[in-house]
C-alpha cells in the first residue's frame, strides 16, 4: 500500500499534468488538488490506520426450548424420538420444524442427523417426511457416509427408494458421486455387500458404473472379481461396465481372475477383454516355486558360519 503512496508522491512532485482534460465523470483520486501539508497529514493518518476485525454476525435464531436440549451423546429430542421409534412424537417434532434446516440437520456426537437415524432404524416413512420438510441428505456422519451410503450398505430397498425419490435433483446427482472416508461410492458399497437390486437401481439413476476407488482405482467390476461374485459380475456386464478399465497399478478385472477358483468369471471376462489385458505380465506369471528354490539355494551356501570361533552345523 505504501509503495503505492510513494508513487503518488513522486507523481505530485513531478509533472502536474495541468493540461489534462477534465471530464464530467471524475476518475482521478483528487490527490493532485491537495496542498503539501494536507497530503502529508493524510499519509500519516493512513500509516496509523489499523483495520479492526469484523465481529461475526450472528443470525437471529430463537428456537423453542425443547429444540435446545441434547443428551450426553449429542442427541436432540428428534434424534431420540426416531431412535425409540416414537412415530407420533417424531412426526410432531418434524411438523414443528418444517423448513427449520438448522434443527432438522443437527448432528449428534457421531455426526448423525435425524435422516441418518431414520435410515439406520428402517423408518422410510420418517425419512420421507424429513426430506419433504427440508433436511439436507448430503450431510456425512463420522465415517463420511451420507444416509444413502448407509441405506446401500444395509441393502435397504425402501431406504434407497425414499432418498432417491424425495431428494432434490441436484442433491441426488451429488449423492451418487459422493465417496465416504474409505473412498467408496454408494455403488461400491452395494457391490461389496452384494445387494444386486440396489446396484441396478443406482446405475439406472445415473451412478457411474466405472467409478474408481481413490486408493487403488478398483471399479465395481474389479470388486466382483475380488469377491468372486459371479451374479454381480454378470449384472455389471449387462449394464455396461467397462471390462478394460484398469486399476492405478494397471490391472484389468480379467487379470485379477488368475489364481482364483471361479473359472466361469474368468471365461466371461476373457471373451470380452482386450488381448493385452487378459493375462498378467510375464514376470508375474512365473512359477513362484522357482524363486523359492533360488532363495533356498542361496541360503544353503551359508553353511560355514561361525559364532565365537565355533562352526555352526
């Protein structure tokens, strides 16, 4: 800032630019019209000037007393009503909190919102009312799971159906792409736990069938091979999974079938995979027994070791 002021001083002491055209809309700073003493006073004032921090503006929120009460686990009245499946109390609490997004989205010590608990306790009708009343379905719990992640992990068709039907379109798109703290999308979780109906629903709603885990780049198809789940593999192939998608280490699903028991999975993938992605690299196909024998031979050459002058036998 003060370099700028020095430049202004130099300009004032130099060419005054008295012939400069005057416009109706003033665009200069006005410094040229100041006397030297006035200018110096302004400089001193600016050097002494300190910006004061702006106090945080608190939004006026005066909830009813029952909305301010939480227990030792951080659960509100609404949390507890859902946990204990007191449906009439739950619905009344939600009715009194319509569009009160602050209260509807409060998280307990596990970062669970009322929507998380409605899904965990298999109360889709409560989840529906919460979504219709303005709760945010994208909030994550302590493990980074949204309520949809939990529904997919549990294989809850009704839970998945309610969230995907009543979440707003922009929320749904984000939910299908969202990963938890393990790097899993909702589709990954449904695949890992083998809930084929949920897998199909998610893909038809727009979930990326070829989404990769952030850590190693596995897709749902790679997971099907790892889990030796032939039904999941067939479903994913039917819905258009890319058999040539490789992990970050460069392995296709077909390459992961070698050394595994289910030959039908391997046969399906070999028939569809590019030739250069069907087999493991030669160095990894070598018989491991060869390396073991070499290791043993090397060890056997050390048969003349001595300790304290005594030869080992």
